[in-house]
């Protein structure tokens, strides 16, 4: 009224106090005056104020205040004030940066905010929260019916009663026992005890002792404070705070749709939430939480907690610490940490999540989490850390594929378990199908320290027995990476049963018998050391005989194999593309060494343990466990004799462990000697030696299968080996069948063979000579070599070899081919000797003097020695050596070798097989030959043709003199300053390099000087002379000669040039220079000089000695032919 009233007394006041005083006067007057006469009309809008604004309609908003009637069904405020308060709270929320919970999603701060209340804010920020203060209602705006305190000093009212003596006696409204009384009869003093049995809304406040607080049928607030308290809110939606200490919190009942708020606070608390959609906050310490039948939400809080869901769809969060979370019969969501929606939780908790068979949503979050699979559909999101999906307790065989992603919706996958960032998979006791990842995985990058899915040494130590499966040495660095799954590497454990396991991409670790078990270890309690789940421990926890901090999670590798199952590792490529290696620890290394490029996949390098069989994309299966090879080994002759060549054949070779295409099989032949089988030789074939005569044989085939295991097969044994004398083959060979006195002969026995063995020392020798009565032994000639002397000249020789084989069979006598008669060794003196050989292969040595050596028949060696010797090999293929002096060497018939030695030697060559050998500085040597062609060998200076007909003679690199004969000869000087004499006939002479002198002689000759300043003389006949390069001197001689010139012919001189067209005219040939009648005048200059004619062509000149230049014209030249023909009415003529 003071704010809005329009009465003149109110409006005339200038202050708030004055306006309030005016309203008070209108209502009550004062001690001296009554209220104005219009006061009642003003208050009731009557009389003069019936049509005037009193100010009532100017009020912005009417509020009923705390006196307004409360709403039904638990409302604490009237409707108007409720609206104002709600609006104010919403405005505060809009300005509160913490209010929008997504901003702190995934943090412990969210858990604190969720558990916070207005009462808690007041208690933290005022003395109402101090020790010794009475307790507030959990809902601060609720006025409780009673506030009861265990500490009576803090209670402001007397404990109420029913007002009915009998009822107060039988069931008091408030049951109280003061602290210090032994309530539970355990002989220990307990805290206080309060139990409210009424239906009002009450506050029960505890103390620092071990109190028992039990609410009634209303909406109660229980504060346990310190101590190990027992708290039960009773019926309705209660709020319970355990406070510090190891509390046991229960809930008798909650109406459908309502929710209790149960706070364990600090300490190791046990919370049984009961019915209702409760919110449970474990707080700090290790807590044990069991929820009721309705859907509930659990914030386990800090440290290592245990939470068990009920039959509703529960949301269980482990929060900080390594937590054990079990779902119930409903569709539960289990989050290991704070349910970080962005998958980047910074809280590292190594949690165990067990949905207990129904459909479950797992969020492992950061840490190495283990998610238990069951009959329902599990969504497994491991997030950061090396996470596991295990099938312990699954009533059926597993069929889990880590490659099925979370959001897949294909029909064949819609009812399958899904996986994301799960690196380990374990079966149990059934026949499981386990499949690893196909593609590399990894966590999303976040700010700060990056998260990882690696299995570290610390993570391996957390699971008992895992280190042995990994197959790596334990590291002293807890952060050492033992397995990096970023390339698709997984750990797949089959457990019991016959499992099928496919690792797919990456370097997987596969164990067919091992499985990952999780259980709860119990300490400090007699008779109970372990539990499979929380249900086994509920009664102990509720009774207080077991506390949560006595529990811990055990992760361990167990083995279920009993030797009867067959675990199969499945690979996608053909078997030939894999390499298998048996490791020292018994594991098998499977290396996808050569992946099929068309498949675009690689199975990596896997480590296999307790796997019995491998299966491949081509359908082939290989056993891993040792399988005995089978096959047939057959020896070619089951009744062998000494000397037999036996062969072993292998057929139907099979090995369950596989055989490589290039498998190497070693065949070992064994004989049963002195009571045991002894190795004799290796190979497919075996020649039976006499040393094992009488013993049976067998063959042992040895090889490695594809698993690297050594395998053997043994053939059936033969009968005892029979004796046999196998024929000796071959004959001895004398190394020289044309022997000569003084030259050693050798009996060669390498061509003799005996299947019974010739290991050495098996031969004896006897040399024999011819005689009038046949061959007789040569006394003392019993070695493998023999040197015939003078007495053997003219005799033929042979050698007889006696052979004894390794089996000791009777000797075999073998006779060589007979030699020719032994030639003579004839040695002259230092005088002039004439030595004549025999009809055999002789050696003639002239020694000093001018000797004549005649070899005669046979392949002779003639050595002239010092002096000018005449050597004639005569018949046979002889060797002639002139040595010092001017010797004449004539090989005679046959292909002979002739070496002149020092001096000017003459060689007579009459066979194309003759060889002339002349050394450097060996004199001026000449070859005289009647052959149709001959090329001078090195260091020989002269070549003379002595035969008839045409001849082709070729010089060498030094200065040669080559003389033709009476035929049409072709002489080539080659290198050096040569002299070539054509002689009679139409000859072709080519000087080659060097300054050469070419003499054509009689006949129409062609001469080419070649490089160098050459001299060419045609002689008689119509000759063609071409000096080529160099300043040459050309003389055609008699006849009509042609002098040809090419490019760069130099400064040439021609003598005896005949320019007279009448009889024997000579010509200059310029065709090679490209000069024709059309360009002759511009390219050719003809001038006179001192009685000579000078023909100039470019920089080159031709000097016609003694020729008047006036007599020389274009008619003295041969020119290039024209390229066109002139036509004259169809009759063509060549224009020159």
C-alpha cells in the first residue's frame, strides 16, 4: 500500500518511512486523531473511491508469501512464490558458467555438481555447517516436521510421542539410544541410535560416532557425520549423507517415480539403494554399491569402487579409480570413468565392466578396461587404453569380431556385439569364434598429453600371466610399449573348447587355450579369499563383516586346454604366401611374407601359442602340433648285390604340418652292421660297397615340414647284400704313341673303372717291348712311367696294368695300345754334320757347324744349333728349330712348326698347316711359299711366291718385301714401309700405311699407294695408279695408263705422262673428286712451269714432268658422268 497507494496522505509523504506511516494512520489513526473519514472507502474502493484509482490495479505482481497454501503432493512453496523462486533460479542458472553440465562433462566437477544441494551450499558458507550446529533439511526450503539430533544438546524440541500411552509403549514415535550403548550386542560401544516411525518429514542428525539413523514414512534428511554409521531413510524420497567414515546406507522403500539421493561421502561405504529411481553418490574411498529394481544412476566416486546394478536400466559410472561395475537384468550403461562423451577422458581408470548378460552399453574410457560379454548385445567402446572384451560366464560360444564398428546397421550385424578401440579379445570354455581388426585403429587427438591404446609394461603387469604370452622380456620401464595396436595388432585368447581365431591385420598374439579371467580378491576374512562377483559378497557387506577396502580386482590369464580340442588360426591368403618358424619357447611365428597384391591385405607377423591347426584362404589346412609324416619309400632292388646301383623312390609323401614346394629331402642309406643301423651315404642313389656284404640296407628320409619340425620316414629293409664281381672297364693309355728315345712315357689309368671300387693303390704296371717272338717284359720297368733308351729304338712298346678292385676280386690284366717304334735320338758334333732320321719319330740335334738334318718319316724334332743349318722335316708333322745362324727350314710333307731363331732364316712353306715362328730382332727372314695365299707372321720381313698361278700375299706391321710370280697376284703391304713387286701378270698391289714402293712389272696392273709418300711404277702394260694420300711419285711406264686421284691426294708428280691422243695416251682420273665437264673449268687449273705442266685442284697439285702445258686439255681427263641426258627427237646421246 505504501508503494502503490494513491491516497493524498500517502502521496504527500516524501520518504518510504513517511509513506508507511501514512498507511498506518489510515488504518489505525494515532493517539490523538482517528483515521480520516474516507479511509474505509479508500481500502474498499467504495464511496468517493468507487471510481477512483486507489493503486490496487497498479501493483506489478501479487505474491502470497510463505503463508500461501502449499501445492499438493510434496510441494514446499505456494504456487506464486514457487513461480518467483523458480524464475529467479533460472535467471541465476543462465548466468552460471557451471550450470550447463556439458561444460564440465567428463570431469569430477560434474560429479560434485550433481551431488550438490542448496543446503550443502549454505552449510559450507555459514556456521550452520560447523561442528556443534544442528542439521538442516536436505531440501532447504522445506520446513521439516521435526529435527532430531543424536546429540540432545543440539535438539531444540522434546522428543514427541503419539499421545496414546499404549502406542507409545509398543511403538514409540521416536526411538532413541544415546551414544555409548551397545546396540548390536557385539560388546563394543556404538554411536547413538535414532529411529523415527511416523509419517512426518524429519531431519535425523548424527555425530562423529558410529550412529544408527532410521527414517520414517516421510521425506527425510539423514546426516551421519563422522563414524561408521548405519543409515536408512525409510519410505519416501529421502536424502542420506553418510559423512566421514565407513558407512552402511540402505533404503527401505521409495514410491514409484520418486528418487532417493544417497551420498556415501568420505570413507569406504556400503550402499544398498532399494527401490525407486535413486541417485547414488559413493564419494571418496572404496565403496560397495548395490542398486534396486528400478532404473538408477550411480556415481561411484573417487578411488576403487564396486557397483552392482539391479533389474532396471541402470547407469553406473566408476568415476576415478580402478572400478568393478556389474549391470543387472536391465539394459544398462556402464562407464568406467565419468562418461566422457568426447572419448578423451583424462581420468585413467583400469575398470572391469560386466553387464551380466543383458544388452549393455560399455564405455571403458581411459585406462586398460575389461568388458565382459554375454548373451545380449554389447556395445563395447574401449576408448583410450589397451582394452579387452572377454566372454567369461557367457552361456554360449562366442562369435565376436573386433572389426564390427559401433554404428553399423547392416542386417547381418544389427544383432551382433559392436566394438570400437578394443584391442584384446578372450573366449571362455566354449567353441568360440574370435576375429581381430582389419584396419589400424587409434584414438582421436586431444589437447594436452595424447592418449594411447598401447599395451605398456605397467598394463602387462596388471594381468597375471600375460607377460609369458607376449613373448618379450619384461622391461624395467613401466611405460615401455610391449604391443602397439595402431597397425591392427590384437591379442586373441581362445580358452577352452575348439576355437576359430582370425587375427587379420597387424602382428597379432593368438593363444588357443589361454583366457582372461577377472575376479574379486578378498583379504582379511577367514574362509573367503575370492569371489566371482558382487552378489556373493552382499550379505557380508550388509552385515558389516566385510568392508569395500578389503576388496581388489584380480586380472589373470588362465588355461583351459585339455588336449582334446582343436583350435584353428584362420588366415586369408593362400598357404604358400606364409612362412612358419618354430620359436625356442614353443610358439609358432606366422609371417605373411608375400601377400597377394590382388587381395590388398596383409595378415602381418603373428605369434601363435596352443594352436593345433592353421586354415588358409585356399582351403588348405595345416596342423601346428606335430604330425607324423606318411609316405612310401621304395628301394629299387630289394635283393641287392655288391656293386649294384640302388635308387630310392618316394611316393605319397604327406605331412599334416605341410610341405613346402621346394622341400629338401635328405636320403640316408643305412646298413645293419654290428647290431645297429649305421649311416653309409646320402643321396637318391647308392652303389653297394663290398664292405657291407651280408648286411641288409634301408633308407631314412629326413626333411623339415612347414612348421620347421624335423620329420623322418624309414623304408622297408632289403635282404642281406649278396657278393658280386663286377667287370672292370677301360684300358690303360700311353700318353705318347710316337715315343722317342730319352722322352718319358706315362701310363694313364683314369679311364679304368670298376663298380666294385677303385679307391687307390689298386694298380701294378709292367712295360713291355716288341721282340722277334712277341712282346716281352722290360726288366725293371714296373712303374707308371718309363723312359726308353737307345736299346728301345725301333721297338714298339706297350704297358700291362693289373687291377685289383676294392672288393678283393681276382686281378684283371689290361693291356694298352701298342706304340709306334721308338724313334732315335741323333746328336751331331760341332762340325758340319749330316744327320738322317729313321722312319719313326726322331730327335736330330745338329749342334755346332753348318749341319744338314733330314728327318725322314715320322713326327720328328730337328734342332739345328749354331751354324747355318739346312733342316728338312720330310714326311710327318715335324718341329724344326734353326737356332743361331742363317738357317733354311723346310717342313716337307705335313703340317710342320718352324722356328728360325737368330739369323737371316729362310722358310719353305708348302702346307697350309705350316706355322712359322720368328722372334723380335731375329734377323731378316724370308718365307718362300708355293701356296696360293699366305699371310706373313710377326717379325718376318720377306715373302716370295715360288709357285704357279695367282697368289695372294699379305705383309705384317713391319717393313716387308713381297714378290709375286707369273700369275695375277694380289699383294698387300699393310703397315710399314713396304716393297711390292708384281712381276708378270695383271697384278693388284696395295701398299697400305707407310712409305711404300710398288713395282707393277709386266701386265696391266692396279696399284694403290695408301697413306704416305709412295712411289708407284706401272712398268709395261695399261696400268691404273692411285697414290692416295701423301706426296706420291707416279710412273705409268709404257702403255696407256690411268692416274686416279681422290680427296686430299697431296702434291703428286707423274713422270712419263703421255698426253698425245695418238697411241698410248695416259689419263688423269678425277671421278672420285666429283669433277665433270660442267664444273671442270671452275675446279681445274692447267698451267706451265719450267717445262712442266701443273694441274691444280683446290690445294692439291699434279705435276706432269716434262709435259708442255699447251698439250694438256680436258681431253686428258676422266671425269664424272653427267646426271642428265639431252633428248633429240627420241634419240638420246650422253653429253660429256
